[in-house]
C-alpha cells in the first residue's frame, strides 16, 4: 500500500513502474521492501523516460523529500 502511494506521487501511472521493475529488485533477502532501491529505480525510470512522471513533476525532478524521509525512517 505504501509503495502504491509513493508511486502515485512520482508517476502519472504507477503501473509503468510495476510493469518495468520486477518485485525481486525491490526486496531484500527476507522479502522486505527496500525503500532506497525503490527511490533509486524510480529516479532511473524518470531519467530515462521523463514523460512517465506526474504532470506536476518537472523534467528536472523536484525533490521535496526522499522515500526514506517520506516514510520517516533512517534505513
């Protein structure tokens, strides 16, 4: 659920991310979501395909907070 909310903030259509990035790339060995990887992969996707960003997200990516800050976690 949190992943979906995060992706809605960054992408016009969150399914663009889930179609292009396998879940295995987002989780650690224990199956937990690694937010630093999510943020990095979203950044890479938007760098390669800026038109997939939300309409309010400029091509030079506004950066109000990282996923780690957004979730209030340090790791």
